[in-house]
C-alpha cells in the first residue's frame, strides 16, 4: 500500500511502508554497559480531565510497557522527564508511578531507578516563594518514597532550587545534605535548558565551565554516594571531558540523544553508559546493539545504532522538551498502547508533518513489530487531520 504524507505547500508525497520488521528478540543481560531507558506514561483516554488537571494514567498499559523494556534487558528510568514529569505528571502521579513500577520491577527482576525532585513546590505569580530548607525537604520527601519502594534514586535537577539558590554554595549544601542521608549511591542528573528552560544557569552559573566545576565539587565531596551522573546537555565534547574527570567508580550515563552511539562506544580513555529517552522507542534495537558491543564488536554496534540518530534528532528537535509527543506516537504505532492520547493533552505539541516524518523514519528502521498495524494507524491519523488517502 501507499501512504500519502503531508508535504510543503499543502501537497502530499507518496510513501511505501516496509512490510517486514527487524527480527529482534530478548537475549542475555548486558555485560559491558549499564543501560536505562527513560519510559513514557500511557494516558487513560476515557478520563474526562482538563489538560491542566491531575494526570489520568492507564496503569495496565503503562506497566506493560515497562515489562517490555525489561524483557529486552534494559533498565527503566522511572518518573523522569520522558514520563512528562513537570509537563502533565505531577508529584502525586509520579509517586504512584514509582510505587507501582518498583513493585513490577521486583516481580520481573528488572532494574529500576526513579526520579527524585521537588515538583511538590509550585511556581506562583511571583516565582518560587520558598526557602532553601523547603526545597531540601521536598527532595527528602521524594527520596524517601523512592528508597521505600526499592528503586535507585536519580536526583533530578530542580526548578525550585534553580529559582531560590543564590550561588554554587547553595547547590553544594542541598546536594551534600541529600547525599549524606541517601541509603545507596544515587545518580546525579544534569538536565540542560533545551529540555527545560527553567533550568538555565543550574549549578549556580550560566557559564558551563563554572557550572561543571560545581557539579564536580559535589561529586568529589561524596564519591561513595554517587553511582553515576546523567548528563543531558546535547554536547558530546563536554560530556567526554566531564567523564574523564570523574572519580574512579563513578559512571557517566549519557543523556545525549544526538550523539549516543559514539558516546556509548567510547574511546581509548573510556565510555559512557546510557540513560536515554530515545531508548523508549528504540528499546529492542538498542538492546541488540549493546549485546553486540558486549562481544567487543564496536563497529557492528555503531552499524546498528548510527542509523537511528536521524530519528532521534528529529524527535528531539527544538523545542526539545516536546520530544515526548513523538515517543508516544511511536509507542501507539508499534502497538504498545491503543491510542495516541497523552496526559496534559501533549499529543498536540507537534505538527502533523513532524509526526509523519517520525513515522517514516521509524518504519524505515523496522521498529514496528507489525508494520501493517502501524500503517493502518498512521493512515487513520492522517485522515483525521484532513490528509486524503
């Protein structure tokens, strides 16, 4: 069959979908890299809720997707920005997600790490009217939920801390306090402003070199409490420089959805592990690539993963924070959920041409287990939007 995809000038262009998916199956656990996929949440399409109301989650479909990731050997990074944290999913919903997913992880024998932040603290008309102690207490509440559930903590960058911190010393104080009381080593998360503009100037400076020094000071003061760092700055050179400065035993988890193949493959001075939103739609293919890397075949790893970068760059194009829309579209087209609805109504955050190109790139990679189902669903989406087929 042929799909007619939107083209510039109000025209369409013919696209012939592939008929066979990639043959990807579950395999042995990874041995050379620790790999997490940040996972999306599935909205309940029957819930009558406003876009700014509490998230209505389809728990069965949401947890089934996590089992899908675990079945391919990937860890799940739970309640992160991929799960629309701070963009439709509030702390109450995130706490429930952490508890449910951690219980599923225990039953499935899957690895899970959970986002710990401060999103109980809301911005008001005058910004964030909180003290540093209140920010720390919000972090502590979320850390307790994560640890009580059995998940590894990911200390996320905090909008509230960014708003109230007066300089690097405040970051050192808050993070030092949290690390001293954490039960197990945590992952520190540096999320750049391309993912969340409210985080511009995190670590006390808009100068990335100065911010990096503060970040490294936090780690150096508590190396036994830091399992690793997740860097999401979309700057491969800076990530490589940073990982070479880490204390022994502290991992670098790339969050760079533009340069992940080269960063994971590494060089003669080291490599990055992975904690990536793009591994939500790429899960089985990413797992196959990492198992290839486990055998020492870096070239074959790159041959599998390099062709996926075009899709990733498309999904994460500016405004980058709306990449979740493409991720959920692909989950629907792949048959992991029955609808293309998102919490907060975020399914409207990308244009139809953007979504059509995401489908085309994913189909070309063979990511859809049932290409005919993906084709049929995409055809319906195009028709609803007025593109005749």
